[in-house]
C-alpha cells in the first residue's frame, strides 16, 4: 500500500513538474506575444501617421495642380481673345482690300 501511495506521489510529482514547465512555457509565450502586440500597435500607429502625411501631400499636390490649371485657363482665355481680335482685324483688312478692288473697278469704268 505504501508503495502504491509512493507511485501515486511520484506520478503526481511528475504531473506537477510537467504542469509547471507548461505554465513557464505559456508565460514565456504570453510575454513574447505581448511584445509583438506592442510592436504591431506601434507599427499600426506609424502607418496611420504615414497615411495622414500621404493624404496631406496628395491634397497639396491637387491644390497646386488646380492653381496651375486655373492659370493655364486664364492665359488661354486671354490668348483666345487676342486671336479673335486679330481675326477680326484681318477680316477688316480683307474687307478694305475688297473695297479697294471695287473702287478701282469703278474708276476704270468711269473714265
């Protein structure tokens, strides 16, 4: 009977040692996972800040592009007005040249 109790005691001791080893391993794994979680949180925050900075850069580039586009539009409108004015002047010159032709025809007929 004593021998049986001793065997049970040895088995329980082995189980206790095994449980303690498992608990120690789980504590180590838990500590490692806590460190990884902290690192992931830090990385996540860094990515968020980077994304915010990227969005700000995109917005700034879009604003600059808009300003440039508005400048181009204003300049092109001015150029178009100058072209139309030049075309009107050329039309006036063409009309005057036609009139001179008519005057010269009338002068020749009237002699």
